[in-house]
């Protein structure tokens, strides 16, 4: 599950897109590269996220950078908007 994109289904961040950067029992650690950086991920219950299975980032040897995470999320959101017909 690590490296996959996920969308928040509950809480004040509902609808936000994140990259899963860690797992711990029933919790995952989410990063968006802006507010929630690699050094300060958001801890969220697995049942409160929707995993986007078709997108997965490979973790580089040195670990992810916030810039790389931001670019991946932005690219996914742009592709999603094109597919839904929104510009």
C-alpha cells in the first residue's frame, strides 16, 4: 500500500489527495508535500481513506521528496480533470 495515492473520505481534510508513505496496524501515514510533508505525515485510520489503485509511486533509494509528491498529486489531479471533462 505504501506509495499509492489515496483520497480522504472523512475528517476536515475530506477530498484531499495524499501519497501513503507509511503503515502501522490500522493506520496509514499520508503526505501531500505541502501541509503534510515527508517529515510530518498525517496519521489516519485506513477506513477513512479511498486508495487509488491505478497509481503507485516507487520509493527512491533516498526516500521521497516533498517536491516529487506534489508533482505526482498534481499530475494525477490534472489527468482526472481531463477524463471527467473539466478544464
